[in-house]
């Protein structure tokens, strides 16, 4: 990731799967995971939290 502090811009790799959130000028990368769901919580027009949940498919195993 290439950062230009003077222009407050960032160059990202479009070949990499990820989501990005900007909070108060700071870029935060939300990395992918194998399965699950990410939910963004907003407060007063700003991202407050990211809730990460994970799904487990039941396919005959005795424990998860």
C-alpha cells in the first residue's frame, strides 16, 4: 500500500480481496476470512465498530 501523506491518498492493490474503512483519516483494512459475516456499526456518520461473526456448516461432525 502506497501512502501519499501530503495529498492524504492511498494506493491499494486491486488484486487483493479486502474491505477498507476510513476513520478520521486513518485507513483500516478489514481482512477477509474463510466464512462469516462482517457488519459495520455507524454512529453520527462515522464507523464505530465492525462486528465479525463466523458460520460453521454442520456436515456430520460431532463438535464445532
